[in-house]
C-alpha cells in the first residue's frame, strides 16, 4: 500500500513540476502590445492595422498605443508596384490640373460626362427588370398620399344590414 502511495505522489510531483516549468517557459515570451500599427512604407494609403502584420519586424511606439513597423526592406508585390505607379501618375495629373484652371474645368466636365454615361448604361442594363410607375387615370403619378386622398374622394358604400 505504501508503494502505491509513493508512486502516486511521485507521479503527481513530476506532473506538477513539468506543468510549472512549461508555464514559466510560456511566460518568457512577451505578448504583442495592443494598439494601432502603421506601415512605414505605405503610410499614405495603407489602413491602420490592429496588430503588427509582420511580427518579425520591430515596431516603434511613436505615441501611446500608436506604433510604426518598418517594412521598407520587404520588396513590393507586382500589385503594390502597379498601385505605386498609378498613385504617382494620379498625383502628377492632379498637380498639372490644379495649376491650369482651363484644364481643371475641362477635367471636371469630362468627369461629369463620364458619370452621366455610366449612369445611363447602368439604367439601360436594369431597365428590363424595372416596372412602370403606377399612375392615376388622369396620368398623374400615384403617390401614397394621392392614394389616401383618392380613397377619401370615393363615394362611401353603405353597409347592408
């Protein structure tokens, strides 16, 4: 009986020691700091991150809870390179447009015309699925208030008892 008790105690002590050792080892790693993380490379148009997307990179706290991670050493993907190129072209075009009022007016008119054409194309695409608006006999549009007023103008029927 004593042997069983000693063996059980020994196993319990070993399990407890291993558990405590693993807990102590797990606590050695510093947890990630909560806050808002910004990219050093794409700070103009990259949204803020709620976590560090590159935990292998160091994040510098610039204000309480605001961090910047240095991702300038990470090469751009083809999509990012294309986006940078288009952003630079758009900035150059905006600067040229802002410098010339005639060009700015022409650009504004062209954008309005393109928007109107897009709206008409979309309208034509969905036109078969739309129904004709309800109208009264005189051709006026049937609104909810008009329907209420129309019911008031109808002769009342007498209840048959």
